[in-house]
């Protein structure tokens, strides 16, 4: 982050009139892996605009889209090392540093809606549990943004936990593969771009790819005529994390502006995606895709399997254990877990 001396009004007018040079006191550089044209990218730009406007021009943000500066998986380290100031990718990319990052990136089978996870963050001790993890790695977490539940796509029915037996599907790496394997499925880790061809050639029966809107865009429902909706198994969250030294050097009012703008953007992210996801679900129905809305009993059964794996991962580090305990305590408090 670069700091600029405050300029008097007359000097600011002269400088801007001469060449449009920014008079910002604070300059932040941040990277996201989403494109500027995507809905996520548009919501990120609204965050940038809000911060710059609410700060009265004191903050200028240079946003790098589509992981144009460093690879998406390297964004966090780039911020830690001062190459950029902030990271707007996914916390789950950092599970190699500490498995605890899984539980701020995606707690598989945990919450039914993004609003429950936001509630954990703001009112259930989530921020307090996560901040030491980020601080330990030289970062400060400002907030998370969540698009919504992801859907499983399949060439055969997925009406219950029992339907996972011998179900061969594309899975991202990590805790997902372990949970589904325990349920009798056969997860195959492959790149996102390989999913359509693998389905088309019957290498797999289905896929844990993305939400129903993205799955529609890439044509999965031309082949897979079954899907879970709304999803229950995965709800990935991306974060805004700022280099800790950079964050602490910002004055309180600028920190507050960034926090408020982030909270607004996160909620807009969820709201805007709920519209496109809902529209995609309706189109899928009209196309003849069978959508499975799991009842409370089936969701609880999946959550029980997932919880066993959370607790196993929670034993790996103190930070992971603290986050798992925090989630379980909050889920119990709001009735998602009954003991």
C-alpha cells in the first residue's frame, strides 16, 4: 500500500486539472480470480466503487481481475509478501498451509443457506475464531462473500444419501472426496474444464462442479438429467483478506468504510446470484431435468457424515479444531445439529 501526503484543495484541483492524477491518500492493490465481466466481477467492482466513494476519494483501489497478476492459488502469498495488498479468492486454496482454511472456505454439508453462514461470521463467533488463523499467516480477514449453494449433477437419481453408493463423479480435491468416499461414492478428482467430456463419454456418472446456473452454462444438463437443488453439500465462500501490516496502518475510519462496503457487497453477491440460480433452476425443470430438494432428514444424515470428517480434520491443528468447534456450537445453537 502506498501512502500519499494530503493535498490542499487548491493543489488537488490543479493536479487533477493538469492530468487527472489521483489525490488518494491510500492506494490498495487487490486480486480476484473472477473476470470483470462475470456477475462476481461486477459485484467486486461495486465494492471498489463504494470504498472510493465513501472515502471521498481518499482510497484508490487497483483491482486485478482473472488472476491477471499471479495465479489464483498464489494470490494469498502475493498479499502476504507485499506484492499486492489484498486477496479476493477462496480460503480453501490455503488448506496446504493449515486445514483450518477449509472451514472458512467451505464447511461441507454444514449450513443450508448463505445467511446462516453469514450469521455465524457476524453473530456466532466466526470472525473471532478465524482472525487468529489469518493473523498467524500475516493477513487480516475483512469478510466473506458467498454466491449460494452448489448443485450435484447426475445421470441417475440423487434423492437420498443411499443414492451415493457406487456413484462415480467428478470431485474437487480435499475434504469432499473423503466425505463422499465414506458414503460409498467413487470421487474422481479432475479439472473443472474436463467435466463435460467426462460426462459425455460416461467416465463419470455425475459431477460436483458448481451452482446450477454455471452448470447450465457449460451444458451439463444436456447430458445429466438429475440435479440437487437447492444444494446442501457445498457452499463455497471467497474472502477479502488484507495484508495485516497494511490493514493496521489504515486509520479507523477507512477500516470501517472497507468493512461496511464488504458487508454490502457480500449480501449483494448472494442476492444477485439467488436470482440467476433460481432462473437456471426453472429452465432446467422446463428442459426435463429432475431436481431433488432433500428434506430435513436426508440433510441431517449427510451433515452427520460430514461432521465426522470435520472433527477428524479438526484434530490436525489447533486452529482447525477451534473453527470446527465454533461451527458446531453455532449449528447446535440454531438447530442444524441436535445432540
